[in-house]
């Protein structure tokens, strides 16, 4: 009779091992699929700031004083 209970315990251990393994894998997959970085389509702030800095400090016109200083006619 002790061997019967040992066999039942071994079967239940194996069953609970499979249930735990499947639940762990499914839970990990669900958590990873729910990560906000997967669905985030906004541009990073450093990309936005670098374009702002580029627009502020790098002139679009190669000679920014061309329209300010009048040309002298010889």
C-alpha cells in the first residue's frame, strides 16, 4: 500500500510540474507581449531635442549676414 501512495505522489508531482511549467511559460510570454515598448511609436526625446538644437544653432543660410549688410557697388 505504501508503494501505491508513492506512485500516486510521483504522478501528482509530475502533473503539477507540467502545470507549473506551462503556466510559467505562458505568463512570461504574456508579460513580454504586454511591454509598452513594443507599441510605443513616439520619437525619443533626444531625437527631438537634437533637431531643435540643430535648427537653433546651425544656420540654414550659409551666409546669415548676406541680407543684412548691403553690398557696395563699384
